[in-house]
């Protein structure tokens, strides 16, 4: 598989809580790739949690740092990259994402909500109606997420291993075949 990918990065996109980090680590291991979580890089680079950045500087400042990190990460190859759920919102980020293969992990709002109900580290869910907030974020982002090269539906009983296996099975369907003479 990694020879088929020829070092091209895999970018995992999708809503928060869908499993991008967990599945990304499994894919990286399977492919012999490095793994990067853009949120972790942002926290390391700024010395602040994502929550702190949102609280102190706002979402726009966070999105700028996120774009800067993505620009740096896309210069490397042989990486599986778990991105923040809102990375698709900025047009400039698509230029970076298109350097690799974009995989959308798509889970229903109810599943994501059940996973995140106890998670207080998600700034966009600090809302009186977190499920409604998730639904509206998803509606806003679906047209963007759907531009991914691959859409992998994630269901209630799917383990991270199941999802990673499906991603690996689907990748050949979107790669251009090498031209043989």
C-alpha cells in the first residue's frame, strides 16, 4: 500500500470526535508513515491548549495558527495527519490538503455527541445546546467535507481498527494508476 501511495500524505478530515487521531495513528503504523495531529502541534507551538487559544484569542486567531501549522506539515511526505474539524473552513487550507489524499471520516451527529458528551475540552461545544451546535457545524461543513477524495462512513459499532482497514481498502480506488509503457 505505501508503495502505491508513493509517500503521499493522508489527511484525515471530519467532525470533532469522529476518531481522526485514533484512526490516524493506526493508519500511520500500517503504512510505515509518521503521524501528526495538527491540534497537538498547535498546542506545542503555542504552549497553550486549544481551549486557551479560543478563550484568549478567539476562533479566528486559532484558525490562522492552524493554517500556519498545516502549511508547514504539508512540506513533508509519508505522514498521516489528523486535522481539526474546522480546517476545511479556510480556502487556503484546501491548497495544502490537496497535496495529499484527503479522507473524510463521516459519523452521524448522535454518535459524535455520545462520544463527546463528557468532553469539556471542546471549545465549540461550550454551548447551551451542544447537540444542536454539532448539527449546525456539520450542516455548514458537509459541502466542504464532501470535497474529500474518500468518504468513509463511521457507524456505532465500528472500531478504530475497522475504520482504518476500510480506509486502506478504499485508497486504491482513488489513486491514479501508474502509466506503463
